[in-house]
C-alpha cells in the first residue's frame, strides 16, 4: 500500500464532532484511518459538558493506544498501576489488553487518541 500525505483542517467554528462509542464524548476524525487503510486511527475526543462517565472495567483489542490530553483533565484506573490523573500535556500509553476504566473528567476535556488498528474492539470485563 502506498501512503499519501493527508491534510485535514479543523473547522473554525468547532464543528466536525460526532457522537461515538461513549455517550459522554464527541469524536472528530482526523482522516488517519482512511489514509492508512485502517492501520492507524487518530481522533480528537471532547467531553460533552454535564455528562459523566459510567466507570466500567474494559479492555481494547489494540496493538497500540496513546492518549494525549490537550485541554482539561481525566482520571483513569488501570489494573497494573492504579488511579492516574492526566492534565493538559499529560499522556498515557495503554498496553494491549490492559484492564482500565475512566473514573471522571473535566467538562472542558479534549484528548488526542492514536490507536492501531483503526477498527479496534472494546470488551467489558469483570471488576478487579
């Protein structure tokens, strides 16, 4: 597969976000999944103000997953290291299959998530 440079500008009005996997987040596609034939995905995730997460232990079937917080804060709990709070500029690499859950986040949260493959699955798991 020959990859080509892909450029996508963010709409100035803040639009371009859609509902997705979680009802308390909106997602904006960066075009990476299409550009790489599904090898990678990169999207911006932002909180929907007033909507709270429902902490559920889960795993993802990924080879690679990285979160980078661009605005606000988010708290996760991981089976291997416990509770973690990430603020703007913070990041987390989540190893394949690690049990984790989101505990809470700020109303102004925005994160960049990069994952491989693009069409990864999510599986709910039992409490620790």
